[in-house]
């Protein structure tokens, strides 16, 4: 197998030849068809998100075909297409797992972080945390659903069912998918981008956003909720100022720069500030059912596996519309 390996923070990924891995008990081996590139991968590569060990193979939005199974895994999975998301293992016995919050597990493993991920031709995964995929879409279009879609969905759900007017800050891979989900639910979407980013504003409008403008400007009308996907802490006070009384700001990223101090007045009148951490398998199954009923149009830029560094650089520089996807 081949893999793009990260040997330390801030280093470029290196293409390495390895022996094909053998699945252990409860595991399966996938032949990777596509793996999307997430901003979390960028945080890992740039050293903003610590990892348990080096080296590591990034990538946690994996679509692949099961080609080998370990003991305890049904042989019927052989040849099936499945997805591998960020949450690769939960202990199942801590207080959080016991109450159905496996996303907050005390002893988790994350794909492409605590265990090798999908920037490779083959990957091992825990069968219980793989997701059956039957969407009528190409693997490159399905891959972004496995994190950008899932985290976007959980973030949207955290906004509350009564949030009819949604503002989205940071219009990347997650935002372009959650916009389509929100519109399918009959909500209005307003998009906030980097100042001067007219191309992304046009992209948001083309997806059905009712308004698109710079993040440092107020919206034309107060928001019921704001979803923040950009890793910029300074957006939190701006989003709080943009939501109505009783509104909610949801931070959807795993990493964000420090939030600057702000006047209590911005939080007063029962505004809420909440975060999203990881995802659960229940979230995944719910979103995939929704995506089956409301198929999203997934905007992708495709790269061969060996160009993973170029894909990360384009993501870092904001040169992408939608999601980057690696094809082995």
C-alpha cells in the first residue's frame, strides 16, 4: 500500500510504501476509493491540534470497499462500500457513552489522528464505526459527507428547530453542505465570508443563500442562529451581535483561535454560545438518511493521492470552493 505520512507537526506529508495492513479482531481493511481533505487535517498538519503519536496518516472522510475482515466481522461485508468518519472508536462504558454521548467519550480514537486515516490506498477501521453507503453518488462526492456533512448536520441541529434564519460564518466544505440541508428544511441562509471574497459570496448565492457578504459586516436583518465553521475566534462576538434576543451561536470546528473579550451586552437577553464536539453514529445515520432523501450537490476539487500537500495548501490559502478530495 501507499500512504501520505505526517512525521511531525509542520512537516510536509511524505509518500511511503508500506505492507498492506492485516485487520485485527473487529476490524476491516478498506481499499480507499476517495478521502476528502478536512480543515481538521490541516490543524493536525500545522500542529494546532496535538496527536497521540507520530508518525500518522491523516484523513477521516473515507469512502472505500471492504476487501478483508478480521475475526468477529461478518463475511457479508466483503465487497461492500462503507464510509469511515472522524470518530473511529468509543469505549462504550464511560458515563458519556452510557448516556448516548459517545462523541464525548473519555477514551476515544479518531481516524487520521489516534489511528491511521485515509490519505492512503488502504486503511484499517473498526467495523462497528463504519457506515454503510448506498447513496447514488460517486465516491469523490460522498467523501465530504463523512465529516463536512456530518459535523455541519450536528451544528445545524444544535441551532434549534425553531431557527428559521441561519447565518453561516466561514463558507467552506461544511457550509456548502449545511446550506443545502437548511434550505431543504425551509430555512433561510445568509453567508458570511472573508472580506473581499466575492467568488465565495457568489458561490453561496448560487447554492440558494438569500444574502452573502463580509463577516465583519452586520446582516441585513437579525439572525435566529449563527453557525461558525471558520477557526477564527474573533467571529464569535460578531456572530453574537448578529443574532436576535434568545438567539444561538454554534461553533462547529474542533479548533479555533482565542475568542477576544467582549461586552456582556452581546450575550445578554438570553443569547447562547455553544460548541459542537465530534459526532455520534446516530448523527451519521440520521444525516445519511436525510442526504438520501435530499441529495446534496457536492462541489469538489480532486487531487491524486501524491498531491495531498497541494490540496492542504489550497485549503489553507482559501483557494477552494467546496471540498478537496484525494483519489488514490
